[in-house]
C-alpha cells in the first residue's frame, strides 16, 4: 500500500477520467502476495516530495499512481512529467488525467533542471503527457528541458520517455538533436489489443518511431516497455519482442498491468514471477542488451542503475570485436 501526499496541481474537473464515466464497472481481481509494496514516508521520500512541490513540477510517479514511488523517492529518483498533468489521449490502462491541457509553461524546463540539480541525480527520466493539441507534440519543450538539464548538471545522464508524436513531422528529429542518452517510447501492449487498450495510438507507428530514433542517432540507447496481464497470448508477446529487435531496440521492460479504477481495463490475469523470468530469458535470446522483467517493473524504475549496466554491456560487446 502506498499513500500519496497532496501536491500542487492546476485546478481541473474532479473527475480524472470523464470520458470513462459512462462505461460499466470492470471486475477487480485480488492482488497476489508478490505485488505488495512498502508504504512511503521516509525522510528522504519527504525531501524528494518537497523539492518536486517547491518547483511546481508533476511526476509520473504521482500522476500514474506508480506502485514503486516509495522505493524510487527514497533514493531521490523522481521521474519528471513535463507539459502539465492532463493528457489529450484516453488510454484504457492509464491513470493520468484526460481532458483539455493548459498552455505550455515556458519556465518549466528551468525548474526541472533546478530540481534535478537539487536532487543530485546522476540519471534522470523525463516523460510527458500526450499533447496532440501542439503542432510538434511538445518536441521543442522536450528539447529545451534536456538542454536546461545539461547546462546545470552536465554529468547527469538523461533518459526521455516520449509520446508517439503521431502525425507530428520533425518532432522526433528535435528530441534526438538534443542528445538524450536514452530514447524510450513504450509499445505498451500487443497489436491485437491496441483498439481497446491504446485507441489513439498505432502499433506500427510506435515501432517506426523507435527505429527512426536509432537511425537518427545510432549511439543512442533505445528502450521500450510492455505490459502483460491484459489478455495477450505468449506468442503475441514473443512477436512484439521480434518486432522491437527488428527496430534495433536495446532495452525491453516487461511489467504487470495494474488496474487504476473500475472504469479502466480489467486485469485478465496476474502473471507470476517465474513467468516473468522466462520472458526475460526469451528476450535476452532475441538479442536485447538489457531486459527488466518482473511484476513491478516499470520504465523508470531503477533506470539509473540499468543505464550503467547498458553502458557496460555495450562496451563489452564492442571490445569483443
């Protein structure tokens, strides 16, 4: 059980997901014992919360109700969510609020950079809501945020977890031009579930985005994440792995889908830890440099340590030639 503290946020409708209110309630399965997490509230957790609040920032840890917030914030690892807390998409799995976003906060990149400096982060993950209302999907804001962090904390490595920039010509180019160390875009689920789970996105566009990131910058690490427990088959999971490797993705994360509310997609099943281990073995056999696969795996959980492992594995692979 994780208790989230109150935080500063813009005034918005009391309903986080007004578009889902007419849907029937979905069943909620009892969580197995391996999905227990410790309560948040240590002094370091509170310090991290204070820095985020002081700078008027949003984090995906809070907005997406991440189960790992206690673990991450006790290590001062807050994943910054830029461009507001309201998303233009209405994915069936996501707890981030849906609606009409506010105008971009032009001072946000500076405040993010200050918070990263105060938190003394060696590695930071920057993500965002989808901003389909913007002509570039927010790519310029991503670029400015990366550049602001580099100016204040040049030794900090930067991982971006971006939207798909669907129909936003040149958006990916702007993000890659800012030289992130890791480019992450989550594929989220298997193709057969996109219409139900991720209706605003397109599976093959997301694949192509990851491939293009590598084409634009061969040295950038590319990363993607997959949720399981939504009704996908094992063969479909393996096919996604193959597709991601064709797109030259370096790092795959696999985690259990957790249902935010009764109005969200239901959990079809809880995948046990042994099956996650088996999926990791399959993924490594496909050629991924790094795989994180467990019930509580999330894209930014332990991202700093995993980035260091990625660097070491690439260096070892290159020295073998």
